[in-house]
């Protein structure tokens, strides 16, 4: 998770560029239990995944500037502003992507940020598919695209991640697409 006060943004779960960097920087020799722990914050639900040109730092800086300009950067004012509108607000950044603001629950990080559903530069992704694609890309960096068709390899990775095995039909749905986003 990215913690740039006061912003709480889980880049591991929501930012393509961050994940591509993670793949390049994580050694393929990472022990399976460490890889599983690394990917744990992705969770198990569907998520919205930002694929646009803004870096994690650019996103958080734009959000901070926008909140500061509107005088909502202070915790009390921000909380009232969010609470007065169904518990969330939508904002638009320079690349026309839309983002959801909620009240964060981590001390010192009251601005919880994630990409909006159906926004430009955002796609919907299943968490287990993303975890599998990430693990495949990290462990088999040079051969991930060809190995995504190998049910035994994919299910071995999923076993290390404590995910259920895929059937041959499930293998075709989503994994190739997720890998294309990451490689």
C-alpha cells in the first residue's frame, strides 16, 4: 500500500505501472510463501485497476492538490465533505480518469483513494486472476505468456497462493488478459 499522508492508496491492488515495476524488481527466486504474503493485500474480490499514464506519485499529488484547492485536505473538513455525500466522492484527474474518495481508517491517512468503476483508464479485474497473473509473471518472467496455457503450472502457482485450482475452461478466461496488462 502507498501511504503518502494523508492518502491511503493500495497500488498493489489498483495500479498497472506499479505492478509492472514490482514484476521487474521481484526476483523469480522468491520463496512461494513470501510471494503469497506479498500478494495477500490484493484480497479476494473484484477490483478496479488503473491502466493510465499517471504514476502512483502523480495520482496522489493531483489528489492532494485538488483537495487542498477546495480546502478539504484537513481531516475534519474532509470527513464532513465525504460523509455528506453517501460516504464517497468522485473526482477527475488530468488524464480524465475518475477516482473514488472515501474516509480512510488508518491513522494519519484519512483519504482512501481507488479508481472509479467504468472510468477511463480503468478496468475491472478479479483479484484471484490478478494474483495468479502476477505470480506467473514474477516466477516465470521470460516465459509467462506461454506458460499461462499450462494448466499444471498455473494450478501449481495457485496452490502456493492458497487459491483453488482452475479447470481447463477457466484457464482461458481472464488469465491471458491479465498477463497482457502486466507484461
